C-alpha cells in the first residue's frame, strides 16, 4: 500500500502539474531555436514585461517616468539597454513598491544568503518556481537524468536532515531527495551518508563544489566506493580545477555547472559539450562602465527574469562577473554561451593601481602545499592582503614566509601580504566556503 501511495505521490509531484508539463514542452522546443529566433522571442517578452512593470509596479513606473522612459520606446534590445539598473539596495529599500499591484497568485518570501553585504529579502511567485523546476528537469535530461530520479544534496541546509520537521522530511522522501548539511561535514556524518548512498544509489548530486570536494576526499582517503551517479550538478559557488578533478576521479561522473541564485533561480546550465548556456527565459547582459561589453571581455552580470511577475527583476546587477563566448556550441543549442562566470566582485583581488588579479595567478602557490587543508585570501583595502591557512600539521614561521615570497610576484611589489595560521574559517550562512573575500571593488579598464 505504502509503495503504491509513494509512487502515486511522486508522479503527482513531478509530472502531474499541467503548467509544469507545458513549460517542459516549450523548453524542449526552444533550446533548438537559432540565436536570432531566441532574441526575437525574448524581445517580445521584454516589451511585455516592461509594459507590465510600468503599469503595475510603482517603483518601476516612478523610475521610468523620472528618466523619461515609456514602454513604447523599447523597439529593440539596444533600447532595452538604456533602462536603469536594479540593485540590491533598490530591492532592500523599496520592498513594498517593487511588488506588483496586479499579481494575486501565490507568493513566497525569500532571503539571499548575505555572503557579501546585507541579506536581501524579496518575493517570488509560484509560476516562476514552476518555470525553474521545468528548466532544471530539461537541463538534467541532457545527461540522462529523468524527473523524479533519486537526488543527493550537499547544499544550502541549516539543519541536519534528521532534525527537519516531519512534513519537510516527508516531502523530501516523496521527491526522492536525501540531504547532508554542508555546514557539518564531520567524518561520522559523511560515513553515515556514504553508507546510505551506496545502498540508495542516487542518480545525481546537487551540491556546492567545495562541499562535495570534502566528501570526495573523505571517500578516497577511506577507500569507499560504490556511489556512481549519472551527473554531479555544481552550483552556488565557483569550483577550482583541483576540486573538479578530485570529484571526477572519485565519482567517475560528468560535472555540470548550474549558474543560479536565490533571487533569479536558474540563469545558465552546462551542456555535455562543456558550454555554459544562458537559459532562454533569462536575458543576461555583461556590463562595464555602464555599457554592454563585447564577447571575450569581463563585465558585471545584469540579469532580467522574464518569468517573475510578483516582484519583477529588470536589469538587476547581482554582483557577479562573467565573460561571454563568441562562438556557438557544437551541441547545436541556440542559447548564448558564457565562457566563464568569473565570480563575484568580492571574489577578485586588486593591485594598488586597480588592476585585477585573477585567482589562477596565485592558486597553484597554495595548491601544492600538502600541509594546507584550507585557505582564504582576504583583501581589506588595495594595499593589503591577508592569507589565512588551516594546516593539517604544525608548520613553522619559515613555511609561512616561503608562501608569502611565492605569492608576492603575483601582485605588485607595493602589496603588503601577511600569512597566518587560523583554527577555523567561517562558512557563509548556507554552508559555502569562500576562498577569496575582497572589500575592494575591481576596476575594468
């Protein structure tokens, strides 16, 4: 009886919603449209969105009127690029006036993790969530993962799964999800999780790169095998090359970067050919000094969600940095391709003259130090960098000085670098480990 009940409920959750099935059908078709076809569809959606915001969202109506902008002015995508940006401060300071007076459906209140600066509160409507579910299911299907397949999560939880309310645990069981809290990755808990997964056989993981790298290291060190997913979906942070290599070696499964955020949800997904495709219902621009940059140049991510109605996000600067690719992907999908999401503004280090120092220039200095288990680079201002190390064994001052000397050529001679041992590096509220934190806003020249 219970087996039949669970089977019925899984079918209802994953495939019983008519709107979700319609979304999936549209996404299956639209991924093969040409770039020009997609842009024409996006332009129509953008025009409808701007007109909707102008009529029903007080914040946008007041801002657009003050700038002399009318929805009828948006004739093409270049016209849309003249619309003012939306910032995190705008959202935090205009909570009521950013809500549509026209939308009367179900909404959910959400809060960003606040890993940089002040957390942001916002509303998301149920229709946008359904689009997100359909998008994720479509993208996972590229790797042979079906809706309702078993999924293991090492992601975004604040309580261990056993401490969840019974309703949440029931929902997770119906969806066939299992969770390991990334904030409490003790050997005891990883051992129990591994034992369960070997028997349960997850089809895919959804996880932070840093979290599953810790889990993968534990499995390798303890010679634990038998966890063989079809896909490992990496999200929430930018993984490093050694993390990717470790994860691939341990699980022998393809990795797919899933670029998403709490406020916009899905933005881009990596296909089996390795390209990071921007989702069709997201219009993503890369901007430097207020202007859209060419492919190959680094710019701030400016994202517009074409599916959120309760609290529209139009030309929203989310604090990330990216680079567009000029070439099409060999997979044949027409969605634009991001060469790379470089990270957040606070993930880049700067020299005293303002020039940017990419993490790849100094990453290998620490990578090959077997004594170091974890590190963090912190830049409080342009002239100083503090390197925080957690070591597996006792090291002396000569070891720290040697790291400082190896790092110095990666920066200007005038940069003051200090290296110190710490007992603990704070995680973000959602369990992410940030290896780079900078209080300096980078300059794009």
